[in-house]
């Protein structure tokens, strides 16, 4: 198994959302795209938000 390469220094000012993979600034405490908190590792919160939005819109 190959070793993981360290991230380049230019990536230190960002974090990638674990749900939608959007690259956020380091200062952001939640994802600017999907509103999931930094460090969230499950998809259930995001999935629940989608289902809730669809119900609100009357699609479900």
C-alpha cells in the first residue's frame, strides 16, 4: 500500500467537506455549500436535510 503524501502547503488554508467535498476556507466553521459543520463524518445529517427540504417543497 503506498504511503499517503502530505498535503502541499498551499492547501493548509482550506478544509474539504466530508459530505459534499467542497473546499472551504480554514476560517469557516461549516461548509459554505451544504452547511455541514467542519469535522462531520456522517452523511445522515446531510441526507436528513435533503429529505426535510423535499418534504417542505411537497416533493415527498
